[in-house]
C-alpha cells in the first residue's frame, strides 16, 4: 500500500502537471465487490452524482492528508483518493480503444485505455495497464501547446480495484468521516518529540509496530517505513510502548522523520505496484535495511562481524514485520 512518501510524491506530481486543468469528462469501470460505501465511484448511482459535481471545474491544487490525496477544485469541491493496495495516479495522453465509451455497461473485461505514445516505456509498464478511472482534462494556457495536445488524462491504475475515490465539499473536507479520525502529520513543523510521545502513549500497552501503523495515532506510516524506522532506532517491533525508554523513543522519533524524508527524496517505494505520476518507479526499495530482507545479513554497524545477525520475519498485528534480533532491543 502506498504510504506517506508515495502519496506525497504523487501530490507533488499533480501540482506540477494538472494545476489549472479543467475536468471535461470522467470515465470509470470500477465494479469491485470489496468496497460497499455508497459514497464511492464504485457505486453507479454515486458515480452519476460524482460526474455532475466534478465536470467543468478546474484544479486549484493537490495536497496530502495521511495516505489520502486531496484534489481541490475551483467550485469548492474536493476529490479524495485513497490508493489502497495497488492504486497509483498517472498523467499523460491516453486513447480509449473501445468503440463504446459507456463504461458502466461495458462487458469487455479488457482495460480499454492505452497510452497514446507506445514508445513511452514508463506509461506502458504492465503495472500501469489496469486503468479503472480516467479524468479527461483540458490543459490550456501552456506555452507551445498544440490544439490536439490540449486534452490530456489523469488516470488511476489499480490492479485489485480497492481504491477509494469520492468527492466532498472542500469546506468540510477535514471534518469529514474520511479524515476527521486521523492523527497528526509527522512531517509538519509543529510535530515535535513531545507530541510524538503523547500520541503513542495513547496506547501504552500496545506493541510499538502496531501503534505506529494506527492512523489515529500518527498519520501516514505504513508497513515499510515502520520496519525501517524501528530498525534504525534499535527497537524490537514487539516492544511494549510504556516499557520503551525515553532515549530510545527519541531515537525512534528521529528515525521516523528520517526514513519518511528519505522515502520522499527517493521518489517513493516501488517494490510492489507503486509508480509516480509519470508512470516511473521510485527507488526507496533499493535503500531497505529491514523490510523484505528476510534471511539477509543485517547491515547495521553494530552487527558487522557477528554471527547470526540476519533479518528475520514475524507477524505483528497481522502484518509481516522485518527486524534484526541482535541490535533491536525488546522492551
């Protein structure tokens, strides 16, 4: 699942590519049985309302809240997208290869939208081929833009069709049930060590790995970056929050900020499906020290030259967890 760095990378791309663009049409072929909400485009009735509220509006800007993408429009509506397990947004020129454009009634299981440029290796990546949602955009005001190039597309590729897409009045967005429950953002200026301690101590008997994944405690951290932060901070993922010493907590706080910033700097993590707005992979997966390193030698300085210092895998709170039992202390 895309985490804070992947979502932030996507938002940064949206602000570069689609700010000022006008939505002129929307296409969707979501038919997943896994998402039951009536306020999601997977519901045919809501999709009709969604189109009425979006088409004709211009994009003001995009921002991130936790793992959610918020696309603010000039008609005081906000498109909220949570990419879930396998979703990612891309921008470019696409062609609908079907004669019929009636997505709600189409019985053809093939994904009809293809990149117009067959030589664009990134957009033609197989991981980018599962197009479930298409925003047709009018891109005007750009320098040296040909009339034929004014229409571009913002598409959502989602292999497993789990993504959440809805629309909420902008004035109510942060008070909506989608966002109101979320904890503080770890990369904001006012998120300091005291706030961090207060938040995680809301679950003093919880295992630290599970607490870090709780979006009501701290927003945006997922499986990858929690494993990497705990490895860096020398804390065992099953440590009980209230037993962790203050110095170790400070190390964890610093480690969380560092790995999240590194994740953004390296364009996100593409070990799985995630791709950026141009369809390209991030490179944070090349910087892993713990996540999915099962059976490999631990690269921590303290572990050099020691026997059996390998990364192990356990399940914590139902999630695969990777750690070194030599330098990561269990409190």
